[in-house]
């Protein structure tokens, strides 16, 4: 059905004699929330507005989570923060069959207690969105959930925002850790994402801000109320209807967030022990491991620089993990790759270790709000092992260690 179909239905009804008596009751508005899926881009769930018009067969979902994998330079735009998402409408049955049937994700419907004027205003807002469906997506600040939140607040004349200003104990990082804590692949991705978040990801959120997660918005809708013209106050949600409950462990929604610090520390200790052992047994093995780590740290430094300087992602700014993944690692990598540079560049592993130690001290003393412990636990043991191995006999030459006389 064309996008303007709903407008025509309402326009036609407005010229009938029964408009005032029938149309408000004929229009049913609800919010449908999907729980997480298995893939990394599905872990934060999804949400949409459902509009049904009795007697017309009109039953469509409006959501703001549409993007095109085939868009030119998709990955580059996503990393830069310039990827355009769009609003679209889909037949409800098709939508539910896919997400509930094929993907078996938890789905809940919340029927809203909107009056006739609020329903008409909501429909007008949906139509305005359809005229300009594309928007600049932001992971935390402007996504499918915040769009639903904002349009419901506008349709109710700003009644929702004041109710959701209380502070929560949770942050953007906390929600990311919680929702990504399913499956080893997602946990590994969560650890890398954790490294990229700066201090802005650790500030406590208001309820309004926390509604960037569809499931959090759904909880807030349950607790919200509306003030009627006669002065009475009614619940925003008339009825909560479970449409599907997932049976797949990979679609679970964890209730608590676990810090990846133990994962990071375990990896850091294992790799540093390997590096130290190689420095004692085989110089070639040491340079391979040290080179691999230096490449990873250098990549992190370059990646952070690009994110901060050339993207729209505000949450990465002032990232103190620069102390663990600093540009100094580029010089260390150069020394690993070019044997004749190892002696002149031998001071750089010490500099990298000192910067890492500063980051560790800042973490221990809580001088900053940023949670830097995972990066520090991974990086500090490795910087220490690389520095100690670099100083061993034969480390600064291309030749194997000379055999010592007995």
C-alpha cells in the first residue's frame, strides 16, 4: 500500500458525517518492541509504531531502523557516522512473521491510551516523517528508539519528557556491555567497542536518554501517564500484550552488565607471558609476538585518531585509552620491522610503558569517570613484556644471540 494511503483514509473519513463519532475509536495506535537478536547489529532490539484503522484493513508498522547494506561506501559511512537511516512502513503481519517467526525474537505490543486529538496529531507527524524519511543515524542520540520516543512526546504535547528526567545509575557503556554480553563473538566485539568509548559514555543517563534502548523505552511507556482535558490522569499504556517469547539463548536480554576487565586481563597476561618466554628462548618468536602487539596498539592509536578527528561520534572524544594505544607504538613497530633501527628506537618501549603506567594509575585512583580498566589490563602487561624483551642480549641486532663460552 502506498505511503499516502493512511492520509487518504483519514482525509476521506473527515468528510463523512460520522467522522467525530467513529474515527477516534476506529484508529488504534500501539507500540511494538522487539528484544535482541543474535547478530551484533540486532543486540539492541528494535521498536515501531503500529497503526490500525478498523473496517479498512489498514494495519501497518512505522519504524526508523532501515538502512541499505548495498549503499556505496557503507562501512566508511558507518564508521564516520554519516550513514543515513530511514523511516518506512511495513504490513504488520509480514513484520511479525519475520521477527517473531523466522528470528524468534521476543515481541511485545503496548496499546496506547491516546485520545482522538492525539491520534490525529500522531498520524500527521507520521505523514510528515514519510515526506522526509531519511535521517543521520547516531548510535546513542538518534536511532529507531529515540525517534519513536520523540514522536510520541510530540503527539502528547510534550507530556512524556518531563516524566522521564530522573537520573538512572546506568550509562551508555553499561547498556552496551549488558546487551552485547551474549556469545563469544559479541563479547569480543564488546571489548573492542569498550576501548573506543571515551568518558562521555560513562556519565549516568536520565530516563529520557536511556530510552535509546528500545526495551528501556518500553518500560518507561508502561509507567507513563497522560493528563486529559478534564483534569483526569490515565495510564499511557492501556494494555501490554506479549506476541512472542524467544526460546533461543542467543536472543536473550541480560539484566546485568559485566565488565570485560577479566577477559582483558587474562588475554594480557597470557600474551605477556608468551612474549617474555619467547624473549628467553627464541629471538624470532619474540619479534613476531612483539610485532603483532605493536601492530595492534598502532592500529588502535590510528583508529582512535580517525574516530576523534574525522567522525561525528561524540562518545569517543577525549578517550584516555590513548595512553594504552598511543602513537609511540608506531615507532616500536618500526623498530620491530627494521632490525638496524632497534638500538636507536630502544627508548620507545620504555616510553610506551610509562604512558601505560600513567593510565593504570589514573584508573586505580579514579581520577576520571572513564572506565579504562579493560584497556589497561590488556595493554600494561604487554608493554612491560615488550620492554623487558627488547633489553635482552641480542635484541637490538638482526643476528641470533651469540653463544656464551662456558
